[in-house]
C-alpha cells in the first residue's frame, strides 16, 4: 500500500487567523527551512505506524528528504518526480494523473490539502485498485481525526 504525502498545508499548516499563531516545535535537529518547525515531530512515528510505503508527493521534491524527513525521524523516502505535461482538465489537480501513473496497479492513499471531488471521480474512473484521497484542512494540517480516517481505511484493506 502506498501513501502519497504532501507537505504544505498537510504537514505544515497554513492560513490560520493571526490571533491563533501556530505552535513552533523544537528538537535537537535545526531544520534548514524555518517552516519545518511548524511540523509536529510526533507526526513521524504516527505516519510510520500506518504500515504503508510512504512517498513524498510534494513540490519540495528532494528537499523533503533533506529537511522534513530528518525532522520527523523518517528515513529518506521515494519522491514523485513531476513530469512536464499539459495542464490537466478543469478542476482536476495537477498531481492527480501523475500519482495514479506512479501507483500503477497498487492501492494508495493520497493526503493533500487541495483535493476535490473532481480528483476523486477521476481516480475512481482511471485507477482500478482501492484509493483513498483524503483532504486535510490546511489551517491545521494532519490531525487526530485525519489519522482516524486513515487508520480505519487501511485496516479495512488488510
């Protein structure tokens, strides 16, 4: 089982009102990118416990392994290389088709803050294995409620 993982808005929360500043986490590791300190390091063990093959699906590309993986205590992960392609059809996220191609026949979970029903419908029509496209609220990033959805979906497929 693959788990495609976005960073901005998914691990790094964005867009909360100024009256609710984000927590800043500190560890022994000082990240090269200061936004990484918004990521709760406890997410790393939680993601690792999902028993999936984690794959970076982010514009951070290799920087995800240089900055984010060490912060989370994760090993270097595979990185989806985004192809140069035409713009997707209206409403379809630009990551949707490349992620389905990368997954091939394997089931997958995609965690992102920009998913829509158009992406879900396209995946349902073009990917013949189970797939969960789970949208995370960008103001909060991954929460306990998100993990509950992921854990339930994965458990039902084991």
